[in-house]
C-alpha cells in the first residue's frame, strides 16, 4: 500500500458501532504504526479520533478529563483515551 493511501486511511478513520474506546484507539494506533512517516501531528491524530467516535463517547471523554479533551496535550489526551 502506498504511503498516501495509509495517510488517507488514518485521516478517514471511522469508529465502528459497538466498538469500545480502547479498541478503537488501538485500531487507529495500528494504522499509525503501519505508516510511521505519516506527518500528521499528534494533536491532529487526537482530533481525528475524537471527531469520529460517537457523541456519547465524546461526552464520556470530556467528563473523564473534566473539560474538553481537545484542550488537553497529546500526552494527557492519550492517557484519558
């Protein structure tokens, strides 16, 4: 698979219905490991994930971090996820 396709796949990540957050995050991480030179910033990766999970899961993440997950650093956001 070409690097461009890996990058598109990462950018088009889709949460699967009935998939829990850790499983979905691990699946995204596997995609990222498949293309270590993807050039996508860490904050953008969190944004991709956060934007693609269900609204219920976004709310759960925000409650877990006592605010908006997107305002957290990459390290803190990934600890919460």
